[in-house]
């Protein structure tokens, strides 16, 4: 069932994004009087189609893509027959270069606008929950396995990232900062200030799918019991709302991370809990449940800032979030070309994306991930590879600057080379997905 939910979210998300991308091309083409022969979401075979005006609209049975067929344009269909005749007024090739440029950028612009709108409305509907670094640094940070790889230690107080003061905890985990050429963390440890340089190999660790669930850093948080679940181990042990669990056997559990770690070690075993109740310390026998829990709801003793925004302000913040994704993509791509990040670990195909959506339908996660994918698609389509929009843009810019238009024959050859490159990339990401699935299955 989880697989079906993953696939359904992937198909819906990509159908929305591809449909809007191709709509951007079509609207720009029609605006300049170009004939649009076909508009399709999904690739053949057709599920159904209808013709309205001069355009056939169709839905393809292969949902991971789509296309727009504009008369007189050398595109991925590699249909060169119409190019043998003289250009007609309604054809793409007969229009000025600046109009053709806008048509080729239409899909990218639509994806960017989609990402901006999605993040804007998410910000407007959900607001923001912010955690100041001042609040976190009362106790410092909990450092997981990934954080330890760059020299961080539990209890560190993070002061700066890349020599910039950290205002909010999210700044300390910002991918744009971590992807910088020389990322550094300035921390206070045992009253002394020190600077840690993030090794270039860390990016490879961070992008590895096997490390997706591993903790980098989280706030160290004290806690008390908010509510005890009925018929649970916590209830049987006599725990009450307001209690603080200070220890499990001989392990100190002042912080919630310590408690979770201790309970996982004693899963399905009897333990002694050291509990503080109204200033008195009690020893209570308890049985840890097989899942490594006791059965209570914690109240984390940390203060978050809640902010709600007007629609206009939310759109501005959403735009910043959207373009932050583009910035991180550019940096990640640059580091990949330099060999700091392994493409095998960082690139995901449809299977990997479906896994990111998850096996439970969560609309917040769905729209957040779809907004991110919209910006990623905009960036990927702008890459200067023939057969992608970015390849067409390069040739059009050359034409506008030099005054010389590449021949249709040259464009046809370039398109074929681009298709080979794209097909090679597709084989790589699909193969990488399958390989990772096999490794994950064997690991289980």
C-alpha cells in the first residue's frame, strides 16, 4: 500500500509540474502567433485526446513527462520533414529571436512562478515556527553521527557559520551555507571559542541515501511528562504528568535525546527510572516497551517563536525560499563537478523521488516537495544541454549576439546529441535507483 501511495504522489506531483511547464511554452507560443500542434501531459500511448482550435490536447499513459509540439521548431520529436519547406508565418523558425527566446524560457518561468506561489501559500497558511540560537545555546546542541564527522560535540554552542552570526537554528543547518567552498562552524565548547572546518568529504556523507535518517545536529532539550498514555508502561510504573525522568538505570537522561537513546538500549527490558516529582526524587520500576518507549507524551522545555504573515509578506518570504533552492542546486552542481559530491549518491530518479514523498499521504509534505521539485526542474531545464530548454536558449543568445542563425541541420544534429546525453543520464539515474533499492533490500 505504501508503494501505491508513493507512486500516486509522484505521478500527481510530476503531472502538475510538467503540465504547467509545457503550458508556459504553449501560452508564450500562442501569444506570438505560433501554431501549437500538440500539448501532452505524459508520453504515448495516448489515454485520451481532444482537439480545440489548432491544438490537440492529450494525456499519455507514461506519466513521467510531457511535451508541446510547435510548428517549425526542431525539438525532441526530431521531426525534420516540415523544415524542408520555406518557413511559414505561424512557424517558430519564422519569428524573431527574442520571441523564440521567450517561448523557450516560458516553461522555466512557469516552474519558477509555481515554486514561488507554492512556498508563498504554504508560508501564508502555516506561518513560521522559529527557534532562536540564543534559546538553543542555553544548553547547546545534540550532535549525531553526521555532526561528529565535522568535529562537533554534544553540548557545543554554535555561534557562527562561515563567520556569520547564527540567529536562528535553521541557519546552522542551512544547505546553502554547508555547500559553500570553505564552510566553517564557530562554536563555544567548555567556555572556549573554536572554529571547525567542514571537510570536503562531508558533502558526500550528507548526500548519501544511507545517511538520510541520521542526525546532524538538533537542539539539546530538557523535558517533562505532559501526558501519560493509558494502559502503557508509563502508566503501570506510576509516572504522572509533570514528572521529570532524570535517569534510566545508571544512565543520565536530563535531555530528551538521552532518554530516547537509553530506552532503545533497554527495549523490552525491566529498568529503574529516577524521577523528579515536585522536588522529590523517586526510583520507579518500569518495563520498557519493545519499541523502546514508555508510553507518554513529552513536553519539551524550549521556546519557539510563532509568526503569521499577510499574503503579501508570505509571498515575499516564499519567493526567498524558492530561490534559496535554486542557489543550493547551483552550489551542489558545482561541487559535484569538482568531485566533492558523488553523483551516484546525490542524484535521484523517479524511485528516489517517490521515496521522498513517502508512503503516507501528507499534503504539507506533498506541496513542500512539489514546490522544491518545481525549482529543481527549472534549474535542470536551464542547463545548456541541447534538447533541454537551456540548450535552445544558448543557441538563441548566440543568434541574437552574433546576428547569425544556426542552420536547421545544425540544430537537428545538436538535438540528437542532446537526446543521447539525456538518455544516458536517464539510464544512469534509473540504474542508480535500482541499485540503491537492491542495496537497501539486502541491508534489511
